C-alpha cells in the first residue's frame, strides 16, 4: 500500500497535476487580462507581420503597432482629461448651485392644482432618486480613484501579454498542438478557424457600435445646445463599450442638470434621445457581430449582457466569445458526425 502511494506521488502525472493546479492559483487573479492580451494579439499580429518586412526586428514592429493602435485611445483620454480640467470650475459652480427645492418649485409650476396630491408623491420620489444617483456617482468616482494602482497593474499585464502573445504566438500554438492527438487535429483546426471569425465579429460589434453611438451622441448633444458636446459624445461612446452600463450615465446626468436648472423641455428630449441610443444597441451590436461570424445575433446579445455580470469589464469580450466558440464547436462536431 505504501509503495503504491509513493509510486502515485512520484508519478509524472501527479507532479504535473499539482504544478498545474498551483499555476492556476497564481494566474487566477490576472487571467482575464492574460486572456484579453491573447485576444488583442490576434488583431495586432497581422499588422505587425506586414510591418516586419520594413522593420528588421519583430519586437520593434510589434511595439510600433501597439503604439499606433494606442495613440487614438491616448488622444481620446487626453482630450477627456483636458476637457474635465477646463470644465471643472464650471462643473463645481453648477454643483454648488444645485438646489433640489428650487427644482421642486419649477416642476410644481407645470402641474395643475387638482393633480398636486399625486404629484407630491412623484416629486418626493424624484428628489430621492436624484439624491441617490448623485451619491452613487460620487462614490463611483471615489472608488475609481482608489483603484487606480490596480487598474495600472492590470493594464501593464494586458499590454505585456499582448506583446508576448503577438511575438511568440506561433511557438505557443505549436507547443499546445503537440499535446493534441493526431486524430483530433482536424477538429481543432476547424474550431480555430471558427474562433477567429467569432473574435473578428466581437471586435467589429463592440468598437463599431461604440463609434456609431458616440458619433450620434456628439451630433445630438450639439443640436440640443450642450457645451462640451464632443466630450460628452466621446464619454457616451466610451460607456457604450461596457454593455452593462451603456451611454445612460451621460444623458441621465444631462437630464438632471436640465431639470435642476429649469430647462424641463430639453431634459425630457435628452432622456428620449438617450433611450433611443440605448435601445439601438440591442439591435446594432449583435447585428454587426453576426455579420462577420455565422452565429445567431441572440447568442452575441446574451454574451454581451451576461459576460460582464460574471467577469466584470473583461466579460464584454469573454462572454460572447465563449458562447460563440461553444456554438462553433457544436457545429464542427455535427459536421464531423454527418461526414
């Protein structure tokens, strides 16, 4: 019995299993960033391969591509920070002038006296909602400031993993393929092809949708006469990348500002416009994604909405990718069985 136990403990399978479990424990806190790094490497690598013809060093070409891809994002962030910096005095001044009681009086002036008892309940509920919403926004930004070091660490892991997956992707794929039995390599080959289609669909679905809604928001806010319309539209487009959130924080805050300042008509219009922006996402995102992958739009929609609830921000890619690949795997398996 003791000999069997010793033989089990010292077997290669047992040692590898223990080491794999320990490796999973080490990688668990950062696995989402590693996963996203591999996804981004898929988009970076074709461009870097073309650039390598002109740049002798592959690592340099990868760095150039990553910088070029990141420059627009850095530019947008710089514009957001610059706008916030210049608009901070006006925002603070507006915040100091916020008086919910004056808003209450303005709203009451629009309500006939016979409906006032019912309106009192509605106005009190509205005041509580605005107070809670303002508190939630302040708490969110405070938590965001506190989490800056962790966000910086995660971004470093994301960019570093994207770089190494891009540079050494072939060796990684070759290493993993060496463990696949010969009779299953055709199945895995078909699955990889379908997975690439799903990844392409996710990228187009996310970023094209965010671009379209951001552009529409800029035009809409400009027509409605809001200051910093470009900044507000970019903010709506950025929030659009997060399916669980979407652009609603932008237009909700604008509506609250209008209600408080007495511009009730514009506040109602911006709420209707914002509801339109949020509703077209349900159609636009899965439609664009399904155009590049032969997968029903409902799967993408469920993945977009359900993924972030499980995996946080990274879930907006992980969710639809898992469902899309699962669907593709079933199709490949069915085709093999039918052949």
